[in-house]
């Protein structure tokens, strides 16, 4: 509760340093082996944790749930487009939606093109898929944090990092496209062997959870079978 930082003005480098500060704090404890401290994180942390590891030898390992390895621009479009595809939107309509997203990114990064973006967005509001799209038109001046991270591409970081990493993905993830991220990981490892493990979970979403069981007395979203065991076994093997 004493942080003076502002996440809206902090890019991935600053967030990586926050993570490293946590590592170093743990390393000072007498009941912690300073050489065996690592990260666990979900979603955006999949970009930040390897970046932190590239900055410091203090990171011994990483477990990442639903961590994208595509660039920020590509990941930012996926959840919008997958909703439209699931709703049967294709062809020129899907191309228009992607054009809006690309232009929105350009406005974020450069401050240019807002008038064209606004014109396209207003014109598309009459489309039957607009509500499914869930796109919000935001002025360029309100994009401080997205501008800080919008140009990030994790590939150079992944090429550099050599520590053990467990990459876990839900095959039904609607926020991060598992196949795209896994393809990049496989390409990185093909060019340089890494102590990395990739695990996928059928029917699991971004949080590695399954759909709600409507027939259950207390419907909830259970974690995919094997999720917790996968992490526990990986950590045991790492300890050996």
C-alpha cells in the first residue's frame, strides 16, 4: 500500500523491475534458497517475466499460464477477431474489423489517423456484427499505457532467455491464440535448444478453466484436469 508508482505510466521494463524487486526481497530471507527463486504469472506476465529474466540472473525459472509470445499488436487483435469468427463473420466484414483494429493501433502509437478511424468505426456501427465486435472508440490522448507497451515484440527476449520455463495454454483460449504462441516457441527452440516445456489443456480457457457445469448444484468453472499436477510435477523435476 505504499507504492508511489502509476501503472498507467509504467511500461514493461518498469513492471519487469517490479518483479525483480520481489525476487530480491525473497532472496534476502533466511528460509529461501536465493538460487531457486522464480516467477509464476498469467497472461500479460508472459511478456514481462522473460523480460525480467533477460535483465537479471536472479530469476531461476518461470511458470507462465496463457502467456502470449506474439507481439502486443497481434495479441491485442485476437480476442476481437475470434469473437467475430465465432459469430460467423467473414470476408469483407472481417477485413473491415481488422482494418479498424490496425488503425486503432496506429492512433495509439503515433497519435495520427484518428479522423479516419472514427469515420470507419461510425460507418461500421450499422453492421449486424458491431455489438459482437465490442470495439470502443478512444481518443488518442487517452492511450498512455497502451502506447508504452504497444510496440513490444517478445521474440528477441525469448531468443536470449535460457532458464527453464513451463508454458501452459488452454486450447479454447479466446484472449491469447495458443497455436500462434506455440508456433513461435517451437521456432525459437528449433534454432536454439531451451529447457522449456509446453503443455496444452483441451477445452480450457484463458485461466485454464472449463465451461461452467450448469448441472452442478453450485455451478462453477473447474480448472482443467492436470493443471495443478503439471505445475507440481514440473517443479519437482526442476528441484531434482
